[in-house]
C-alpha cells in the first residue's frame, strides 16, 4: 500500500494521467522517475529500469547524452527563447530548416515548426485546407488515414487516429475516413497472398476515392510503420500500390515520421526504408532526441511551391504557435541530427537489428507468440491463445499488460499495445543491454503464459 506521503500517493492525489490504466496504477503504484543513465531510468527508490520504450519512442540517444545537454545549456546561455512570427525568427531556426531540407528526401522544401507531433499533423491538415481553398477547391477537405494509425491527440489528429477509444470524445470529426490497416498477418483473408491483400487495399482506396469524389479529398496520411498501432510494417508493396492512385487523383501523400524519422527504421526516414517519396513529412520525437518538445512539417517541392504561392496571394499564413521554431529546441534538434547521423547511432541500429530479430525469432517459437514483426529498432511480439488460428487471448486476461507489468517488476520497461508487447529501445543500446532486455522479457513471457495457459 502507498504511504500517505509517498511519491506514489502524491502522484495519484494531484495528477491526472494520460493513456494509463488507472486500476493498475491504484494497485501497483506509479513509477516516479528521477533521472537516467544511458538507456536506463531510475525511480525515487533507486530502482533501475532498462527503458526499452525510449521514454515514448523519443529518447533515442538515451537519458543523459552530454552533447545534447551541453547544446541546450549553450543555447539557453546565448538566447533562451524567441518566436517565428511577424518576419522574425532565430538564427537556430534558420539553420535547422536548412538542415531538415538537406537531410530530407526532397530536392528542395520548406519547414514549419510546432511543439508536438499532434500539432504538426493538425498544421499539415490546416495547410492542405488552406492550399485547396486558395486553389479554388474549397470542397477538398476530407482526410484519408488507416485503422490502427496513431497521429496524435488534438481534435484533428485524434480524428486521423484509427483507434476506437476516440469514441469517448465523440471523435472522429466528420470527414475523416479510415481505410484497412495494411497488416497482412492479421487482416489478410484465408488463402489470400500478400500481393492479393495489397491489391485489395489498393482497390479499397480506388473505391473510396470514387465514392467520396476525388475533389472532396484533401490528403492521405500514413506512418511508414504504424507505431502505437502495435508496430505494424506495411504489407510488401503497399506504398508502391497506393501512391500512383493518390497521384492520379491529385491527393498528397503525407508521411507521418514522428516515430520512424531519424533512424528508428535503420535509415533516416521510414519512407526511405519502404522506398517511397511522399509529398510532405511530419517529424517530432526523435527530431530533438526527446530533449525538447518540438514538431515540424517538412513540405516537399511541389507542396512548398504551391503553399508559398497561396500565402503570397493573401500575404500571410495565419497559423503558428508561440514556441514554433524555439531557438533552444532548434539548437537541440541540430545537435540531435548530428548525434544520430554522425556519432554512430544510426549505424548501431543497423548493426544490432539482425541480433534483435534473431532474439525475437527465437521467442516467437513459443506456442503463445503468434507473430514477431518490425524493422530497425522498433519491434513487437504478438501474443495469441491459439497459434494456428491466430486466436487472441480473452481481452479480460490483459495478457500484454501482465507481461509488461512483470517486466517492470524485473527492471525492464516495455509497452503493451493490444495483445502485443513493443520494444523500441534507445539507439545507443549495447549487445549486453540487448541480452539483458531479452533475458527479462523471456522470464516475463514464461511466467505469464504459464499463468494464463
Ligand atoms: N504521429 C505519430 C506517428 C506518433 O507516434 C505520435 C505520438 O506518439 C504523434 C503523431 C503525436 O505526437 P505528440 O505526442 O508529440 O503529439
């Protein structure tokens, strides 16, 4: 039981929790964290946890990277805050925009800053609505996304998110259309090949555009690998099948790289890993290695040119946040990009990804693991009651939550998502730390499967 003055009791007394199973918190208490070292965090009792969640996918350089801390301190000393309104912006903002276009898959482009991934998606939607109106197509307002997608929590980005829990808010808003999740193992029909599955999803897109009318659709948003949907890489050939359809109908393809961007899939962008060039990229999280709240919309050349022309026509883009392009965030992002790309972090992801997969393949031999899936440093194991029929466990058993809780007790943080357990550690993970992660995970799997079998 929590003591009246314990950190755990104080947390529950005064804080509202986001995305948290409260009965579990009441029973188990809150993990109140004080600091970190490398990929580990420490709680108020001095207990150490290997955070195989990288915080929320974002602390890719670990929790105490000196270079990032020094970059933040130096910028706080130099110029601790500014905005990007009224024809003014910081030198750091100028440099970061140049850098983001340089490392993007685009030959040229333009960048707009936000405080979060949700706001970056909202901003992109508003930009598309603004653009289509300026081009004389004000009816182009509908947004296409997929079931299981996660694009954020603001009213618009939550409407794009394809999760039933948004019903509690009366969302999605009208005009947000969700298509089939491209997860072949789970949604492929009996006897359907992966190629046939992809062809079916392409037909669904064609049919949806025909039904709604291409001239009512503003854009299509997709994560290269769905993250919070349970780490779901696209079925093979998915983006190659849908992009020509979108192009034919003049519908921009927006790649939400909030998780996939900057090395998580092994390359700078998830769209590189899955071999497509979108019309715009949404970035956040890894952009600052989690050291500052920041998001960015990166427009490719076509959208950049068209949005610029639309802005010129009315002389202003009436949108922006007080902290858009914050100089400290920009200085940290410049350092984070350098750290990931030039200090061997992306290399480490590629070097250890085969070892990661080998461990998962071994664990997936257990009778209650239905599938392992992922790429780079983002993977999931999906639990099933019956492997041949892929039948899930009864939801009331909360199997993935039990696995994650057992891991926490063993000093490993991993995330339950649906019936899956997700592993997305910081890119600095060593072989020994990977062995520790899999050793603890296997102990937890064996314990929980023995309980529920
Ligand atoms: N897009 C994706 C793909 C995400 O995974 C997330 C957050 O997890 C978001 C958008 C929302 O970002 P934020 O939580 O910074 O608003």
